[in-house]
C-alpha cells in the first residue's frame, strides 16, 4: 500500500517543492490564457532546462504529454550510460 501521508510530509509539503509546483502551475495558466493549451488537453508545458522556476518564453515549449513525461527518465539513462 502507498502511504500518501508519508509521501506528502516528505516531498509535497517541503517549501522548495511547493515553489516548484507553483511555478509549473503558473506556466500552465499563462499558456491557457494565451490559447497555447486547452484544459484537459493532451499537451504539457515543457521547461527545456528542466527548471520549473525558469518561466522565460525561451525556456517554455508545448509538447505532447506522452513525450514530455518520459523525458526525465530518458535523460537520466543517457547520463549514466
């Protein structure tokens, strides 16, 4: 079983992760306002440098969720290889 309370206290509750989550949400809201993504759509806001707090226009792209959500694993695999 997953201990959600433990996961929240260890990860989601920490100030650094709250700020990261807020920055990701802010980038998503801006893309919604600009019409670049739709609510419930299949596209994610991708941070090119993997820093969620860097919301400069040069660092933001819109990618399909299937390619965006697997990139971190792929990036780590390439570094270790």
